[in-house]
C-alpha cells in the first residue's frame, strides 16, 4: 500500500520548509495483521537500506511486530520526490511511502528541517519542530520568522 504524508503549518515570513536529506523520520506504527499500535516511536531514514527476510528486496525499515511477530516494511518512494512546503495553512504532500504489513498512524516532525526566509532567501538549516513550533529572527530581512500550528495526515494512494 502506498501512503502519502501531508503536512500543514502556518509559515511566518518563510517558505520552502523541507526535511534534510539525512533526516530521521519518526512514526507511530500499527501492525496490519494484529492492528496493535507500538507504544514506541519508530524511526528510519531514506538513506539506509535493510534486507527483507526471504526476499532479495530491501527497504528503509524492516521490523517485526512485537505483538504478533510478523515482518513489516516501509520504503520511501523515490519516484515521488519530496516537495518543500511553501503554502501557509494548506495541506501539501511532503513524502510518499510504500508500506507492507504496517500503517503509519502518527508522525513526529522533530529536528532536521530547512526553511528559507521569504524576503531575504536566508536559509535556516537547523529547524527543530520538536516543540510544535519554531521561531527565529531574519537579520537580513529585519523581521521575525516562524513555523507554528503544524498538522499532518496520511492519505492512501491507489
């Protein structure tokens, strides 16, 4: 199954919110077999590949459900490039995943984001959304910049 992660946030004087290339993505995961949701945040990134048991394939995440022991995988869709978030307050597709044996049910944005000043094009490359918002001052533009009120949703893609 393919799942798209949609992201919405209020952008104040910034644009092009995007994850860094080596970002660790943190999710709550539900097993598709037993429907249990793991209490722990599970993280993976688009750079690492792991072998899938009994297959020649690889995935960014290969894990066994701690409840029913079934193997599940998640893979970043490389054909669906990550699109920087540029529209304030509107859902936009951020990333697409091919998931098997699991569903991504919650996303924690945490650290490793970049954003660009709307007026100055100043790049802020260490944006941390762990607390749900980020604020800074753009010296070149002489104005405050920030990100707040983020929301995410997952949509199944056919």
